[in-house]
């Protein structure tokens, strides 16, 4: 049984297998993202957090997902082009995954179980659901898609100062 995010691997948007172990000791914000979602402008806030706190041991990890309203229809290159030209994203992006169901990426199956949503629901409800991970690799909190990166910043700072 996995007890930290470091037990997982994921293929990045360039196709390279990455171990989440690479981020050991950092505070993470893991987010399922999409290019054509009403919450897509949150990329700006996510990138602002990345720029502000990267030197303090923080990283956003973005996982594109097309399970909600077909809002991430592009291939890896289209996603990468959109993120870099529209929002100048510098945080790591991974290949498109599923976050719910039988084909859910193992990381997301674990996150859903470790940090349930409102009323204990496990399923991810929509794009831009966020998971704050402490420096030991444990999920601290799940945030709803409508919770902006700016509203998460205070919780993030507490973790960075711990």
C-alpha cells in the first residue's frame, strides 16, 4: 500500500517517465487541468504560485484530463503549446490521464482515497480539483475546482514555513 506520492510514476507531457520521488521534500499542488474549461484561467494563478514559491521548495504538478465535458481534446503538443503561449506555464505538465473510473491513473486513485471530497465523496467532480501535498508526500487537503489558487496561498505558505 502506498503512503506517499513518492511511490508513483507518471509520464510527463514530453513522454518521459518521471518518478514523483523527484519532488521529495517539496510542497506540491497536484491539479487536473484542462485547456477549454471555465476554470482554465486558473492557470494564471497556478503559474503565479509556481513563480512566487518555487525557490521555497514548492511545485505545481499539472495533469491534463479530458473526462469532464471533453474540455481537454488536444494531444500533448497542443496542450503544451496552449499552456506555454497562453499562460507561460513553467511548472511540470504530465500526459493526459483519467482521474476517475477503472482507467484512473494510480496516483489519482490513491489521492481520491486519501483526501476525499465534500461529504466523503471520492470521485473528482471536475477539472481543476487541487490536492495540497506536504513535504513528506502526504495529502493535506483537497480543494474544489472553484477554489482559486489565490485562496489556497495562505494554506500553502503555512506548509512552506513548517
